[in-house]
């Protein structure tokens, strides 16, 4: 009943006597956010304070209200709490998600007048990754079966932005022709890693990971370096590997040519010893 009453009141009661500029606030997913609405202490004890949320494409949603300025009421929703404190009406959002991105405003209703006390646009974004770039050699020279090849992947880190413990996991996978299934390689125990600090504070680091392979005829395709860290997966730009096989027809032709040449050379002395006698 409180919610229904507040919605009706928000749209029907009084006139807007004051509007304050919209404040933009940015938060990362998982952070706690607190919005504070300060009311006029000179007003009488009777009145209404309302926190409202507006999501694009949806109707306004009343998050909490207090009927008297001097009350200490608390309204609790999943992850959202509104609490009346001396001189303020506080909205708290725990463990924000992307769906909390919205326009939040606090209204004060008193003496048949409506005043917007606080209007905030809250933008909740994913935390910035500490992985800033993944670079691979885009194209590899043609290879032959039996060749040894090391594919390299350079990963650039900014540890000032790291939000989780532990080291990243590096994977390699190959995509071949339409008829072949993607093949994945787990790099643990099969990688070489060289890291270079790129700042005096050791916050920037560049690590190179390698995948060693003995090339076979079925290894053609594009190899991708994938780095898993803090619940996300980041892909490199890929390295194309082209395996060039020998041409059996050409080899046979060359063998026949050599054989014929050798045979012809052996027959030359025989032809030179032939004599023609005319009677």
C-alpha cells in the first residue's frame, strides 16, 4: 500500500517548485553506493520524502519513503535500503550490478508543493581489467612437417587495476578449416614466460608466453592466445600457421627425369661404338 500511495502521490501532488541539476555518479560492478538527500530543516514535521528510481523504458519505481521528517523509518529492499537520518534521507545500494544504472531522485512533498532535492544519474560499469593488451605475431612463415615452431603472445598488465588475487591462466587454441574442430591447448607446463617491468613502481609489466610445437601436416590454422583473469577471458589477434607439404607428383616427375637422363648418358658410348658397313 505504501508503494501504491507514493506512486500516486508523486504524479498527482502539488507542483515542482525547485529542480536541481543532475549529478552523475559512476560505480563499478560490486561496489556499494550511497546517495544522500538533504531536506530543509526549517520545514514543519509533517511531510513526505521519497526516493524514486527511473530505468529507461520502465515506469518510475519508489524505493523508499518516510512520512515525517523527524521519523527514523527504514525501508529495505533486496540490496537497497533507505533510511531517515537527522536532516537527511539516505539511499544505500549494496553490491551494485549493471541493472542499477538509472536516474535516482529524491522528492520532498510538503504544503502541497513538490521539490526535487537530489537528482543523480548512476552509471554502473564493469571494472577495468588490468590486462591492457594482448599482441601476437599475425602471420607465420610457411612451415613444413617436422619443423619446430614457437608461437609467442605478449600480454601487457597494469597491476594498479588488478581486482582479484592469483595469476592469470594462459590458453592456446587453434581454429582450422570448416571441416576441422577447434583444438585447445592448456599452456600450464607447456609455456615459456618472460616478464619485463615497464615502470619504476612495477605496476606495468609485459609478459611473453610461448607455445612450442613440432609441426605436423594437420597443424595449419589460426592460433589464438587466450588469457583468463578475474573472471574474464581476453583473446589475442591470432597467428596464422600455414603448413606446406611436399608435392608427390613433382617428386615422381623429377625422379623419372633424372632416371631418363642417366640412362641416356649411359647409352651414348654404346651409340658411339656402332659402325655402319655398306656393301
